[in-house]
C-alpha cells in the first residue's frame, strides 16, 4: 500500500525534523512492504532538511504540487505564468505585504526575521534569498502580512490561482491554477483509491478526496468531515495510527 504523508502538523511538529520515534514508525511501514510518499506545502529545498538522509530519495510532492521529485531528481515543476505572477506582485506592493516567494530553488523573503516561517526557511543555506527581480520563474507565493488582508484576499480571488488560507496563522498560500497535492501525486503515477493519506490542513483536501483511506490529524473541520478516520494532533497519536496500519496488506 502507498502511504502519503503531509509534513508540518502531521508527522513533523514545531518545524523540527522528524523525531526518532516517528522515523522508526515510518521505517516499520517500509519494512512491511509499504511505500511512503511525502506531500508538503514546503518546497523540496525546505522539505529535505526535516527528513533523515535515508528518506531523501523517497517520492515527494513539494510546494502544494508545484514540485515533484522521485529518486532525488525532479520529475516536474510548475510555475505561475507571468500573466498571473505580475498582477500578484502588483497587489503585494499595493497592499504593502510581507511575503515568501519561491522560485525553482532560490527564494525572495521580505517578512519579519522572527516570523515562524523564517525559521523553517532554507535551514541548510542551500539557496539564495534574492531580490524578486532576480528570482525568475515563480512557483509559489506565501503572503505573511498585509495592510488590509481581507481586501487583498478579495483581489487575489479574482486571479486564476490555487489559494489556501491557513486560518490560525492568517497566511495566504498561492500556487498555479490547477496544481495541488493530488496533481503532484498523479505525476508520480498514483491513481484514485490506491493510497492512504495523512494530513492536517486545507491543502490536504485534494488528496483526501481521492484516497482509499484518509486520516485527519487534529481538528481541521473540513478535513475531518472528509476523512475516513481522525486522530489527535500530537505525535504519539499519529505514531499509534501508523503502527495500526503497518499490518495492512502491502
């Protein structure tokens, strides 16, 4: 069986690398003949540092579907078309927004150095924080703060993009239209009803819709309604659930 895991808030907590106990639980899945795929809002650049080295070649979907990797190599990546990226940039300027913009590897960060997202950003220093004019193609935009978030959200909703609101953090997450975690999984060859998904947030909805089984971690209302089962949003509960599922036919 294929298991698809979101990272932050699902198997990775407080931005720290996977714990020893979580790594052991995932290794047991592999030992039982299952396949593990990671599907995260993080770009691959920021996904790899929270995983142990022996998992770096596992299939991965990063940037909410914007990046797809297999065996440590990029399968595909999707950019925002310039006709969409330019209006977004104009709105960010108009609303005096702080943001994180990801290119294919480098990024442009304009937010508070103490923002929680900054602590998870390129922890290994493998990329460059460059001016937006030097970034080139844009894969993902995260709006951290703005002068009028509600009005900015209304303007962004008029554009052809995938957009998620992370309510507790008041963050707006933008990706190319039609690109999400499920499209990324399809690029890896997955079909509907052939995998089990674990997730905790709105960006996991697309893969929950087509999973054979789905586990909501925590209390996200929409995801919990869609999930076939749910667990508390803590590591011990997730590890127990993974252990229960390890004996499923592979």
